């Protein structure tokens, strides 16, 4: 039995709530990173950050963005978000599975964190707001799909 099957349907967050929870989790990881001195701990937290961002971006790109783009007939917000994801992937590739080696590594993590904050702010204030206003989107159903896919990806990356 998967986690999803154990969660009563009413407990599954809607799509925007689930994605906001991911945003909050990764923000906390970036804040934790800022307090660390040990390279071993930094590497551990960076691995968590990279995994969380990779999974989050993938479920958005596979499920959430296409649904929002179709429902809103969007030609601006979703393409911009997709380009931002590509930039995030480039930054992730520069720190994932790399030994923390000082200032440049720390700077890359800091820039990634700032870029994520920018992306999250736009996503929550623009995309999520418009998604909530749309009568064409079933955010509960999308939330279930996102959660199921997230669990699949976590199982393969764990």
C-alpha cells in the first residue's frame, strides 16, 4: 500500500497547496545550508535540495503546467516558468554530486536559492492565483496526480 492509498481523499492537498508545501520545504533547506560549516553536512543538504527541486520541477512540467496552460490558454506564464526551470536545472547540475569546495560552491548554492525564491514568488502570485480562479481546473484532482507522481519519483530517486 502506497502513502497515497493510506491518505483519505479529503486529506490530499490541492495542487497549489502541495506545490506551496514543496516551496516551503526547499526554502527551509536553503536556510539550513546557510548555517552550516561542515562540508559533509553541506553536501547532505545540497543533495536534499537538488532532489526536492528536481522532483518538484518534474511534476510541475509533466502535470501541473500542461493543465494550467490548457485551461488558461496561457502563452506567457507557463513558457516563462519552463525557461526558469531549465536555468534551475543548469544550476543544479553545477552543485549536484559535487564536493563542497569553498566560496564558489557556496555562491552557486546561494544563487540557486535566490533564483528559486524569485521563481516561487512569480509562480505563487501569478500562476497559482490564476489557476485558483479558473473554473476549468480541478485542483483537487491535480493535487492527487501530483502527489502520486511525486511518490513514484521519490521511490526511484531514494
